[in-house]
C-alpha cells in the first residue's frame, strides 16, 4: 500500500513513552533538549511581527517561482550587510530548509544516488534523502582536545563514488558547533570540482558564533569553483520557525550555476510553497533581527558559561569545544550506556537530554544539551545531570 520510503520504525521508543507518561501524570520535566526559540521565554515584539504580516499587498497573489522580488531584495540586503554582495537572481525562496534540501535532492540525484552527510550530525538529513530516494552516506568529524573538531578529509575522499552527487556541509555543524576551516573549504571545493559534485552548505546557525565570532569563510561569499547551494532561513536566523521562509543561494562556476538556476526555477514553479504575507514581511523582519539575536546569543553564552563552570568541578566530564550554534556536547567517562543514562535521568531526576546516539556519535558517553532554555531551567537540569553522573 505504501512506498518503501517509509521502511523505518516509526513507533514510539522507550524514552518518548516515559516522557509522555510523565506529562500525563502532570510531572514537571526539565527539558534540556528544548530548541524552539518561541518556547524559551524570549521577548518578541509581537505587535511589530503581526503588523509586518498584515501588509495590504499580501492580499494579492502574484506568484514567482524564485520568490517575490521584494523578499529576495531584502535577503540580498542582509548579505550585503555581512560583506557579501549577492545577485537577487541567485536567490530562490522555499518554505523552510527541509523544503530546500528536498528540492536540491530532486535537482541533483536520481533514485539510488548518494549524498555525503557529516557524522555526528542531525538525523533529519538522512530521512530527507531517503524520502527523495537517495542514499545518505556519512563522513566523520574527528575531535582533538587541542584542535577541536575537524572533517576527516581522507575518509570523505574515499567515500566518493560515481553515484555520489553532492557533499553536505553544516556550518556550523549541529550538534558539534564546529565551523568549516579554511583548509577544509579548499580541499572540499577541489574534491567537488574534480568529481563533478555539488556542494550544499547549511548556514542556519551561522549568526550564532561563540563569543560573537563566526567561521573563517562563510560559504555565501561564493569563492568556489564547484556548483554551490547555500541554505539559510528565518527558523534560526530570526528565531521564528513558524514563519516559514528559507532560501537557497546558488553559486559556483558560471555555466553550472546558470543551468542550476534554470532548473530550480522550473522545480519551484511546481510547488510555489512560500506564503505571500511572509515574503512581504521579510524586509521589515530582517531589519529587526538583531533584537532577537542579541537575546539568543546572551542566553547561549550565559548557559555555556554555567555548564563549563559546573563541569570543571568533576573529574570524569568535559564540555567539547564549541565554535557556534546553540547546542553543547558533554563527554562523560563512565561505564553507563547512552540509553541507560537518558532513561535513568528522566525517570529519577525528571530531566531530559539527548543521548549521543541520536546524533550518531561514534561511541557511548556523549550527552547533547540545548543552550536555549531559560537560565534557571538550564541550571537546574545541568545540576541534576552532574549530581547524577559527575564524579568529584
């Protein structure tokens, strides 16, 4: 009856069942996985957001497969302010970055072709690839205590086959928070150019560098020979995941990028998925992004400092280096499995964290926490985690 795209276990797991049971019983759970910015007590200018969405021009439907010019100009202005002039004709609007991935997978791959995705990483991408009949293959990120995270370029090169269509980079990566380094950019661009691969770069967390810093070379500056697609959107950039607006910036070698633009325009014309009101609101909202970004950065930095301070009081835990994003990875040295740890913490301490296997870490012992929860909530959850598993 249904396609093979759904041949994975869609049932509830033990952790989700326990969480549902606790909520049914009215127990208060400290959720250190919360990454929805609209649920963590940030101060949004509600009247201004609603006014931006209520412009009279939004009542008229005049679809453009690339997205309305007024919205693309607003996004181009955002990039200009970051020192990256972008032609509005290189911009294509989608209803979210998941939507953008799906469009690009359709553009680049035939059924059975492969895309290379970082590990550890967010599990959504492998499902999106499967839903477009592609195979996700994983290249490893390695961690060094002194240098932090890096891409294993040798393994990445070895994974490329004639069926490989694209390399996906998350900059900064989720959940490791690592930006792509200058040497990695050059090596991967050369790989893509040599093997006729596309480069898909997800920059949704780019504005959230640790300490206000960002990566060494943002992909949107378009210094690549290979065909490149850069993704971003309102979900993280504006802290407004409910306002479904994202985009693809097409770059790279002129002939390939011109052909890609033509094909993308055709593909997006079949869907026309972006709502008109959000396109008319784009400029006004983007101009006000700093107010919400300052709050998010302040929250991330405060929670990150507290986590570091508490972890240093233990002998068996460490926080891995984080360059950006809004997650932190805690490495716990003990004999407890990931599954037992998260179940025990939820059952006995009413605290929810993500186990490392959720992000495909290469061994047991990792816990991933969101840095977005309110400071009191975050401190309570981290204290419970350390009290349970941190050795003095």
